[in-house]
C-alpha cells in the first residue's frame, strides 16, 4: 500500500469536499478547484503542502489566501490521517500527519511483509528487458558490466511494480563481426605454426590476447589439421569453436555477477528459421523497400519523415536531420545486422506477444533507435510506443585520482571478469546502478573500503547493525513483537517519525523508479533509509527503554531491516546479518 500517494489523494479529496461546502454557502463562487500536493523540503512547513488555493485563483477570480481561508473554514480533519492544517505564505495549505497515519504505515508493513513496497502500475503487462547482449567475440567490458546492473535492477523494479517481466540476452552469433572473429582466430592459428609473417591480421579484426588464446586452444584440440583446409571450412569451424568457448564464459561471468536470464536468444536462429528473410519480404510487400546498386534498401527516411510530421515537426526541421535510408540485404545476398535487428524486435512484439520491449544500450547506439522504431512502425507494430531504449553513458575506471586505462591481460579496457576479481560484486552493482544518462566514475579504492565512506558498506552495515541488535535483544528475552502487540502512538520522537515516513516512501520510490526507468532511486533511497536508521539508533535507545517503548522500537527496527533488505535485493545486493 502506497501511503504517501494515499495521503496526497486524501488531501485532494478533503479539499474538494471543503470546496463543495464553501460553494454551497457562497464563500467560494465555484466548487471547481485543482492543484498539486507535494512533500515540502522543510518538514517545519508540515508533511504535505497543497497549492490548490493558488492554482485556482485565476479560475475563481479570488486572492489565494482568501480561497485558502474559505477552504480551511469548511475543512474537517476528524477521523482522517491529519492532525492539523495551516495556511502559509501566499496561500499554501500545509498538512501535518497524525498518529493514525504512522500507525497505518507500520500496519501495512506487518500485513504485506516481504511484499511491502509492491505497486500495480504494470497491471500484468508483458515486458521484455533485453540487456548486456555483448558480442561473443571477446571478454565483456565495463560498459557491459554497467548495462548488466541497469537491466537486471530495472527488471526487478518492474516486477515489483506489477509487470510480467522477461529477461533476455541477444547473442550476436551471426553476421559480419563473426566473420571477422573467425578470420582473426585463423590468422593467429596459422602464425602459431608458420610464424608471424605467414598471415596478416585484418586491420578491422580482433587484436586482443584473447584471440591468441583461442587460437592456442584450437591448436591444442585439432593440431595442424586445419592448416591446409579450405578457408570457409576453417572459418566455420573456428567461429563455432570461438563461440562455444566464449559464450559459456560470458554466462559464467554473469552468474558470478548475480545475473540470470530467462533466455539467451541466438541471432543465428532468426536466419536459420527464415524469419529475417520473411521480415524483409514483409517490408517489401508493404512498399517500404527498393533496389539500388544490387542491394535492397529500406525507405527509412520516408518512414521517419512521416513520423516526425505526426509529431509536429516542420519540413525545415526534418531536413536538418539529414535522414538516410538503410541497406537490408547486400548485393552479395547477405542480410545486414539492421535487418536481423528488425526481425528480432518483430519476434519480440508480434511472435512472442510482449506488450513492451525495453533495451539497455550504450550511448553510441543513439542513431539506431529512431531507425529501428521507424521500421517497427512500418510493420504495424507501433515501435514508437512499444519499444523503449535506455541509453547509458560510458564508465571511467579510477584508482584514487588516476584513470585506469588498460588491462594487463588483454591490452583492452578492463573486463568484467577482471573487475570482479578485484571488487566485491555488491560494490560493483551498487556503483553501476546510477542514472543511465550520466557517465560513471568507478573508484576502485572506494569500492573496496570497509567504512562509511563507501555507500554500499554504509547501507549494508545498517542492515547488519539491526540484525545484531535483534539478536542481542533476543538473548535478553525480547522477540520482535507482532504489530498487534505494540503501541505505535508511543513513537513520537522526531527520529522515530522520520524513520516511519522514510519507510512509507518505499512503494512510492518503486512506482517512480518504474515510471521513470530510473533504478538509481533505489541507491539513494537505501542510503537515506540507512542514514535515518543510524540517527534513530543513536538518539532513541532500544535496550533499557520502558517496555512499551522498547517493543515499539524493536518492531520499528525490524520493519526497517525488512525494507532495507527489499531495496538491496532489487539492486542485486546481499543484505548481511553480520559485518
């Protein structure tokens, strides 16, 4: 139950009732009022502030303070969640919560237990979150590491928000990059037997030490038996060998990272089943393709131009975008990656019937988003509304004030596997779960610190501190009481009330994170909740307090433990009992 939103809705309804009574008495010319209810930055101004009087001033042709007074005169708070209402400034109406609301928050946590915080904005809609989807041609890098957390945490948030969620990894095991991958392995394989000058590594091939290692493993298994075989036979065998080596390693790294998928979807299956060809043919049948220079092109610019016109853009604005068409099938008969991507998303939305597809992509894919949505629109799949792409910015790895640029093993940026050898999984997941549109500076030194400067340690310590306190009180004969056994009204200290209000925010945070696709809210919330608990623990003695107060504070502590654990779980972080 979202008691923050419920309180806001209650205030709006109370003011609407007051307006109707005021209109009947003639103190307001109309009962039609509207406005927003917000939480003020300074709780000295109350727990909620309503701007209805100011918002309705022009409509009612009255001064805001006069409207506010007319509403106040007819406002009845008896039996509500609110203890008082005060008019402030130009006409704000500030509401202060009463005992009943704080009681209901704690009761909701008791009733809903581990389900507390869940909301139902998704209404069971089927949503696929596709994330990481790294090329299986080498180790996963830090961008993949960040995308893994953002996708996994988002999937968890959407589940808590009432969606039916599916996690998927799209394996790019076909196409031009796999051809280059195989050529790179073959070159290194030949060099192992005939020397560095016997084969030239393609300039646009893969140059990392991991390719050399794959060639060595291939040699160890097959000896020199592929030295003089036909090139295409070699490339097919080496591509298969490389993929069969790399994909299991990717799965292993992601398992270590705490990420599990419902499906690893192979791009090759789209080609082998004929689904890519069928998708391209459907676009052709709809009149959205043409031939040029032996290739088949999609009329991307025409589709986008029409979409932008519907959005209200002028022809002059559209011309500045320099729209271009896309090749779907090359002159050699091979389908492009873009054609396969259209087919894959058609498979998501049409064949498998997902209501909503969400992709976590790197910012370098920005230009691809509108083109893909346009192709889906052309297929009648409403790509504009049914496909959402979250673009994430780059990761900069730091050690103190110095940038960590290279991995000693591969000569490339440090891999996910390298990172997890040095940094705890929980720290990696916490630091990468930041706003996707903002670059990340990942401080290796901070990530391994075991003190309050490390935010993930700070949050986990709060949970462990509660568990230790509960265990100590259990030894003294005090179990966590049932809600019915406590007297919530004794919790009147500012630190107690602040902590309960923070617990009440949890459902609202989940709803906002789901609506904004911003899981970084969970980081901020968990840290704030931990901070509120630390203040409560310092200023509100539990052990040794008078029994009714001890039991109420014991219950409040355990409720905090429960919500902390739930918030960490959605980020993929373990909530420890001891530290």
